[in-house]
């Protein structure tokens, strides 16, 4: 019996034992085998071991519109640091920009406005003139978050604006009396943190906070759990308690504090839930930490240290093996493999001798975008991908 005459389930089983190069050789056997091997189902077991292929730890496909074979081609470039650098936008005044990426749309805050730039599919570059602008703040936009129906922004004027993405309507939420440093939103729930040392809980239908939690310290970061049953706050760590605390979203009670050995001033600047039980944090103490909320809250399960003793302003993960971080000096972006303790690759995006933080990172399957104080940079990883026929 010829190979192509075997039942498909048997072929899938055979292919599951092959690595990337072996699969590429199988594509050269004959046309019918090539068609079969090009299916996403064949490459799935290979892809889950590569960086940023879009296959998450729980098996979800983040980029289903891109053939999995093509993503595996590019994945080795993320590991090897092979990319083309470009400066997409520059501005003269130093700002605190924030980014959000949604398929071919990049949302970028500059001063009091948030512009929507369309990305060109062929080059990954963006249209310089925004197709839409969200405005309304009297001061700079500090953070914003996207939902399916709204764009929610917090500003240095202490206000939160809820913009409808389907109309020109916007709602102002008033409560904070100093700048809103951070916010998150899921399923109609909004959590915000401010320099006024409070965390406030809102809904999309009210103009005033549903509840207020005194934090007794400046709040730098918040994140709502994927289950929306709890949220985490990160503070400046200027008081004698842990800067990381988990709160019950209904009872508004502190469930527990994470960590026990934070240095004074080791504020938490960014945090990302990768799953309901796994939380990544970073901040002034130069460490990326992974917390498993099912285990003891006193100690993280893994940590990665920034080798040049720089504060870490932002992190993103591919929900599988890769972490990207932005540090406070020279515009350095680092790529980490969670299976290793050392940094995998780093890219210096600024030549300034003074502090030049990377304030925000976003990445797709092919590009990484980094926002610095005076420019928006991109790294294109589609350069000379590994040969897979």
C-alpha cells in the first residue's frame, strides 16, 4: 500500500512524529502528500513548540486566518532575532504613548488623542494619517483599553472616557481627582487605578464609580481575571505591604497578597493574565515574574531578571512560550523563552544616552510594535524565513 493510500487518521498519526524539516521533506514526495501536509492540523503539534505561532498553551489558535505552516516559517526568526527595523512615526514632544493592536488596526495615543492607524498587509507599515481619532481629555491619555464595542481611556485630567466604536457617542466617568494611571475592562466591568491612591470600579452604564477601594499607595497597574471574578492591583510599593493584591470583584475584599520580599519602591508597572490561574508582572525591581494563583501566594513560580538592571515598563506574551518586555533605558526590547532563564534576544531601538523607556509593546505573528517617548518603532520578522517548501 502506498503512503497516500493510508487512511487520513493514520497519516495524521504518522505526521505527528515528524519535526519541521521532516515535514518539509514530506512535501516533496508527491502532490497529494504535499496537499495533505500543508493542512493546519498536521503542523499543529510542531507549532506548539515554536515561539509566537499563535497556538496558545490551552490549544487555542490566535491567528486562524494565517496558514499555520507560514507561521512556523517565521517563528524561527523570532528565536534568532532576524528582523528588519523601521521607525513608523516620530513626534517632537516627549509623550507617554500607549498602543493596542487589533488585526490590521493599530490604536496609538499621542497627548490627548487616540488615533486609529490602518496597517498595510504587505509591508506591516501603517498609514501615517489616522482614519479615526478619539478625543475628549483635557490632558494626556495615560492608558486605554479596547473591547468589542467600546474604547475606554484614562487621562492625566483624572477622567475616564468611554467611547462607542460604532457611533460618535462618548460618556465621561468622574471620580478620580488625579491622573488615571491604569485601567482594564471586561464584560461591562471597568477597574481603574490612580495616583490619588484609590482603585475604582465602574460599569459601562453608570457615570460614577460603583465602589471605591482606598489603596494607601499610588496605583500603577490593574488587570481583570479572564473569569471576571477577581482583579489584581499593582501599586508603587512605598508602604509596608505587598504591591500586588488580588480582590474579589463582587465583595471587593482582598483575597490575598502576592509575594513577601518586595524591596521598597519596587512598584508593579504592568501585568498580564495569561490564563485564569497564571499572571505575569513586571516593574521597577527589574524582574518579570510568573505567579500561579492556584499555589502559595508567597512566592512566584518563575522569574526572569533584566540583565542591565533597568526597570521594566511593559510585558506581553504569546500565551505559550514567548515573553516580550520593554525596559527603561535605550529603548531596549527583549524576547524571552519561558523555558530558559536567560534573555533570548534584545533590540536597542534608541541611541539616546538618557532614559528612553519602551512604554508599550504589541505584536502580531509577523511584527512587533514598540512605543517610545518620541517614536513608534516596528520589527518585521518576515526576513528570509526558514525554508519549508
